[in-house]
C-alpha cells in the first residue's frame, strides 16, 4: 500500500482508497483519505 503524511494526525499513514492522478506540471501523485481522521492525504511522486 501507499503511505502518505496526514497533516491533522502529524504522522505517516496508509492511504485509504488511493487514486493515481497527474498534477498540472505533469508529475504523478496519489490522493486518498486518512483511515484515522478521514481527512485528505496527498503524496507527490507516487
């Protein structure tokens, strides 16, 4: 699974429901939700 940093929990968590996206500059990224608080988690380059 992919890990990302949750700003609300201030720790690394596994991304729940990860979706691969591409940013405006063309770099790959992964977006999903935090399994603990339900907030958004975003990871660049994954």
